[in-house]
């Protein structure tokens, strides 16, 4: 991964996730009801994809999309091709099942190494986090394993100097934005709402339907030791899954019938200050000075 | 944990923990103290409060880790770690740690862990904490549970970290088998802020970074403070007023903002308003936004979806205004008003202005 590509090359890691807006929990068994729930590309990954395509449009080169998942994850890759990605790689193997973030970053970093051998990589992009796993750990995990400069929560890429192999960007941190200069190759996790996803062109959509998707098993992805994959390669284990406990008591309802908004508001304040005498004192105190 | 709930409940989950010999000596609970530009992030003290309980349950020490340049701010942070419960403070002071960068911070923290071998390591789920935790856990090849909402010591003395999954619809409890330290991050405001005990002191242990600027690839060119960008500090606001889709039009957000101003609080929104571009992302409250823990939270025209709820449950008092008497927000609220938010919000602003001394002019 240290060799710099002659042609600019980004790889975007995308994940196919269930559209969680449509997920329901079985009321009795407390299990996720996945049947019929449509899948989408993890929404955060689309900002990474768009950023990679924007750089490609400016500097030329190739955008590869990479995913680890079941065979049906090919759909997500085709959708990305339809949006304008150039090449797609799926790694799929039963031995990947049950991967936690450490095992996921292991498998993805192996696939990235193989991709990089054929076509050296300048930037690996990931989303900020997934909406199902929601950990934001896979990006840093990949960076560490491949020894890439890790640049998380990137809000904007200001400049790219391909000859000097440097990149200047803005990274969100607590209380402000860091302007950083780092070196290629690097790993960037892209912040949300940082760009606007393009619509795919008709040509891209047509191409996407027929384009080949490179599909690798664990072995083909260069994984010699399956002990680091899937459940066996995952240090964490889920011992219990349960629904949040609903609160026993409902809200005390303020009577509004026959009252003007002003009277209702007064009633709310009376109840509020009755429930929490400290609140009135605290509120009054802060405006005294 | 990426696909946590898909893992079979039996099998590995039922496995007895057999800790490898090399991990047997890993002891004590550590909290990484996050300092950025001289300020300790309050989530670090919240974690110390929680870490103290875990350490007491295990009968071990609570240790703080302070990384930073040798300054008065760092010195102040070190003595504060004892006030918030630390027995030992591990310190790495080096000019290279002045601004947060992944490389030197990862080196310092993994170096300390390798040397002093903690069984539990906690960090805040902030941009800095998440960046560092992900890379340190990978270096150490250990498990990391993100955004935990509850930490407990299980019967076998291992750490049980509970976190929401699938956008808060379910909770899952995660253990780290046969690897140490057991790592977890916790979002700001999820744990309560402990009372500091200013008489406490403890032991200091110094560690050297062993790096030169030339070893670090990434350079900080500039820091653009949010003071210039004007950003919300929702997480730590005492009073929060938020609006949802019940506001109907972007212009009506002004009603929420005015009430927030009258009571001296912050304003926020539910996610759809951010998605529609009515408000910036840092105003979003909930699972994928900010967790709040104010003394008073007023939710207007918000239905109370689980993803919103998990972000507000820690509020002391919740007032909900919704035209639908069956709205789920009333399950989590303490006071409910079934009425039109567009008329109640201005009425509330007026009522507060009238009843708070010195506020009448602000209205
Ligand atoms: C992965 C994921 C993450 C998410 N994260 C978040 C998150 O962090 N934060 C978040 O908020 N949401 C989040 N959501 C979205 C969440 O599921 C809900 O869709 C969202 O909270 C609903 O917002 P709302 O209550 O404003 O809108 P709606 O659900 O449309 O509710 C509007 C409410 O306003 C009431 N109303 C209508 N007119 C009036 C009126 N005149 N006066 C008073 N009340 C009125 C209605 O009765 C209704 O209850 C997430 C969803 C997913 C899938
Ligand atoms: N199975 C996967 N295949 C490809 N990329 C992934 C996968 N899981 C996670 N990622 C990437 O890592 C990012 C962070 O994921 P997470 O740590 O699960 O929140 C996502 O936004 C993706 O870009």
C-alpha cells in the first residue's frame, strides 16, 4: 500500500444495510423482523462515494467500491456503479458470518491489499458509521491494519497534491475544525452532509446492470488464516438482545379544555415549578445578574 | 459488533470465559481523559464516575490517563482526575501531544496499556475518543463496544457493556471474550456527572512518548474554533427546547428559538428537520444526533420515535406538546399538553418572560 498509484485510485468501502426506518421488532420474541425489509447502501457511505467520485472527476482515475457481505450485497455494489463508481468488488464467504468490527476490518484490509497489488490505492474511503452496526470503528480498524494515515470525520478535502502525495483537509473535532496536512495513501472517513450525491447518468445505470462484479471468497481475498474471520475472529460476543423497558408512568396531562393558550401556558408553569421547585429558583437566579 | 443481533444466542455466547494466561495479570479500570486545546471534555469526568463504581465492584484501582503537552492546563487536569475518583494517574507529557493527532496518541495509549495492563479501558464517544478507541483496539487486537449506555461487572468479573442497536429499537449486551483490556466508549451525557471531592489526591506515574515530530506524518496547520462558526452546545445545555415535524414550516422554528432564548436555553430539532435542511446537523437530538441531559426539555410537535427518545431520556423533566393524545412522546414525558404547538410555544415564552425576573424585556 505504500506505492503511490500512477493513476489516481480510491476505494470506497460500502455496506449494505437494512433500511432501519422500516425495521420492526417482533413483539413477543424481541427479534428483528427482517423479512421484506428493503436494503439500502448505508446512507453515510454515500457521502464517501460522492467525495471519491468528485476527486476522480477532478484528477482522473478510478473509483472502486468494496463490500463484505452475503451474495445479495452485490445489489448495493450495482447501485454504486449506477451512481458512477468504476469498479466493484464483493468479498463473500460463510466464514465471514458474525464478524464484529475487528474481524470486519481484518477481512476488508486483506481485500484492500489484494486490490492494491493490482492497482495501487491513494485513498481508502469509508462512511462515518453504519446505521446498523453504528460503531464508527471499521474505518480506523482498516487504517491501523494497513498502516494508512487515519483521517476521521473529514468535513472537506481542500487540496490534493498528487505529485507531492499530500492532502490537505478539514476534520471535525471537539469545539472546532482541524485543518490537517497528511500524506497519501490515507484512509478517510467522511462526515455526513458534506456533499450532495449526484444522480447517476443513464449510461452509468445501463452499465451497472451488466458490469462484472469481482467476487472473492476468503481465500481469493488473500485470507490464509480464517481464524481471524467471522465469529472466531471476533473478540466481542453478544450475550443478550432485549427491548428497552418502557417507562411505567405516563405523562401528567395538562387540562387544556376551555383555556386560552396563555392560561394553558400558565398551568404548565405552575405544574412545572410544583414538580421541580429548584427549577424556578435556578431559572430566576440566572437572570438576576 | 457490526452485525451484533445476528449472532446466535447460544454457541459462542454461552461459552465459558477462559482467560488466556497472558491476560491473567490485567487489572484495574482505566479512563482516558480527553483534553482538547487545554479543556477536559466533561465526558471524561462522567466516565470517571462510572469507572469508580466498576473499580469498587472489582476491588481494584481506578486510573486516569492524561496525555498532553506540559502546560498548566494539563497539570490542572491531572489534579482533577483525583477529585473525580482516580487512585492513579498515568501521564504522558510531550509537546507532540499538543493537538490531537491519531499517531502519537495511539502510540502513547497503547504503550501505557502494554506496560501497565488494565482490564478495562473507557473512552468518551466523541470524535477524538472514537478516532482513538478504534485504532487502539485494533492495535491491541481487542474488543471495543461503541456508545455503551450501561456498564456493569458480570458474575464472572468481566465487563458487560449494553448499547442500543438498530437505531435504538433494541439493546444488546456485549462481552469481550479472552482479550484484554475490555474497551468501551460512552457518549457524553449518558452517565451522570459525579460530585468532585477536592480533597482527594493520588499517585502519578510518568511515561515517555518516544517519538519525534519527524515520525508523525499528519500536521495540524490550523484550528478553526467553533466560536467563529457558532455551534450548538446542546449536550451540556441546562434547558433545551426542540421542535419536530409538527412545526409544519421552517419559519415556525423561530417559535422554538424564541422560547429557548427566553429561558436561556439551547434549541434543537428532530431528525427530519435536519434532513429537510431546516436546521444544521449539530441541532439534531437523538440516537444519531446529540444525547441531552438537561434539567428541562420541552419537545414541541415531536412524535417520540425511539431514536429520538434514547437521546432525551436522561432529562430531569420533559414537557411534551403534541396535538395527538396518543403520541409516544407522552410515554417518556413528565408533563403533557395536547394542543397546537404553534400557539402554545409563544404562550409559554410569554409566561416565562412574565414570571422570570429580569426577563420581561427580553420578550
Ligand atoms: C437509523 C435512524 C436513526 C434516527 N435517528 C434519529 C435521531 O437521532 N433523532 C430523531 O429525532 N430522529 C431520528 N430518527 C427518525 C425517527 O425515527 C423519527 O422519524 C423522527 O424522530 C420523527 O420526527 P418528528 O417526531 O419530528 O416527526 P413525526 O414523526 O412526523 O411527528 C410529528 C408529530 O407532530 C405532531 N403534530 C402535528 N402537528 C402539530 C401541531 N400543530 N402541534 C403539535 N404537534 C403537532 C404529530 O401528532 C406528530 O406526533 C432516526 C431514524 C432512523 C431510521
Ligand atoms: N461489511 C462491510 N463492507 C464494507 N464496508 C464496511 C462494512 N462494514 C463497515 N464498513 C465501512 O466502515 C464504516 C464504519 O462502519 P461501522 O464501524 O460499522 O460503523 C462504514 O461506513 C463503511 O464504510
